[in-house]
C-alpha cells in the first residue's frame, strides 16, 4: 500500500518544524557553547521576524521601528536581572544598581520596584510592547495613515525611544545600557545547563509563535488581513473596519518582539540603545525581505541566515559586511522580490511540473510497414 502524499500547503510548515526539532535536539551536541549561544540570539531575531512578516507581509504595514518593541521587552527583563544582581551583591548600598549609585540616586525609582518580581517583569515584557503598539496602531490606522507615512512614523518612534534611553542616564543606564546579569530566579546564568535551557526555551517560543501566526494567517481573520493589504478601501466599503483588524495584527507582532527581547537579554548579557534603534530595526526588516515577507518560515529563516552571515563575514572581512549587505538587499529586491522563500517555491513548482508532465511524443514518424503482395 502506497503512503499518501502530504498536501503541498503542509510541506513547508512540516519542514520548518522538523528543522526546529533538529535544532533543539541535535545542535547542542554539535556546536560549541559559544556558537550555541550565538544561534540562540539569531533565533530571537527570528521571533521578531515572524511578527514583522505578519504585520508587513500579510497586513501590508511596513514597520521600521520594531526595535522599540524588542527593546521594551528586553529592558523589562533587564531591569529584573539588574535588581537581582544588585540584591546578590553585598557591596551594593541599598541594593541599588551601580549606575544609579554613580548618578547620585539614593533610592530605587518607583517604576523599577515592581520589576523585582520575575512574574511581573515577564508580564511587562509582553504587555507593555503590546499596549504601546495597540495604542499607536489604533491612533494611526483610524486616521488612515499607511504606506510610507506609517513607515516613517515607526522610524521616528524608534529614534525617539533611543534618545529617551540615552538622555535618562540615571534611570536606564544611558548609552551603556544594562549589563552583567549573573542570576535569574536564584540560578546562575553562566552555567552550561542555564545556557542550554535558554536555547531550548527560545526554540520552543519560536515554534509556538510560528504555529500561532500560521493559524491566524489561515483563518478568516488572516484572509481579511490580506484583503486589507490588497485593497483597504474595498474592504471598508464591504462593511469591515480595517482599523481594528490592522491594530490587532500590529499588536501581535509587537508581542512577539517583546518576547524575543525578554529572551535575548539573558542570552546576550546586555541590552543597550545601539541594539534597538533605527538601524537594528531596519536590519530586521531587511532580514524579512531577504527571507520572504509573504512566508512566515521564510522570514524566520532569513533572520537566522542574515545574522549568521553577518557574524561570519564580520569575523573574516571586518568592515566589508555592510557593503555586502547592501548589495544583497538590492539583488533580492531586483531579482527575487518574494525573497528566498519565493525562489524555493518557484523551484519546487518547476520540479513538480517536470515530474508530472506527460512524456513528449516521439517526433520520428512511424515507419511504413511494407507488405509483400503475393501473386
């Protein structure tokens, strides 16, 4: 009995989930701890890429400021880890972080105090980016701001957020950011077990985010989101309100970015304005464009590949990666507007057509059979 073939729409997701399972089970035994830690960072960016693919690829909302939501989640977790480090330091006066002592503060600011509890910090890492994105999206989409104006507004938000962080040195650590996170919930973050746990948690979060967003894109809501992307006014005339539909997708993408930021901090060991500003936000969009903004798996793969290539080329040709990255973006936009996922899809379709095509008829005419007549 022959095994029935998988439907084409399930092949890509199953391949992606299989790769994630292999990454979870095999790579920790094959990679050095340093490289495994780098891979975990790339996977954090892949989670952000899933959110951008939902907002941009499905909803048509070009967001150039997702570093803000990534940073809000990261700073919420970093504040908790900083307080945990100060509490474990016997030389810290009043359990204040060192940068606050150097800035002349004598007591903890009010909005830092709830972050001493890990549950509140994790909740804030998810809720604050979601709330900010929902408020911004609702106020912007109801005014029918879209396209390039929405992209510029996002970029301005990222620039303003970085200026705020740098200007409030005594509250945020300024341009140095927050760093040195030795413990979480009483456990050291420097042990191999802790590093593997963070890596596994990142892989599982990526898989859960992918499955959730895929379910959303295949639902009726996902079809409405695509319809708004292709013709917002027509959807409005049909009686739907695009404001709430776009706001929900934008808020969900911010939630994914906040979760990625919260995971990134204990893995990387630092968060600073240089990691969440305008340029990092554009880099995230660039990774999604290279991977394929219409495909969730393609966007996540693009984020991993681009960051891995950046590390590889930076170690070999320091300073030349920027030019290569720009050239790569131009090539992808000019030759493959649907990214690597689009190229893969076209190659798969071409192979399928060749396999199912009936054999060509023999061009040689049939030879006439001569019959010998008998007298």
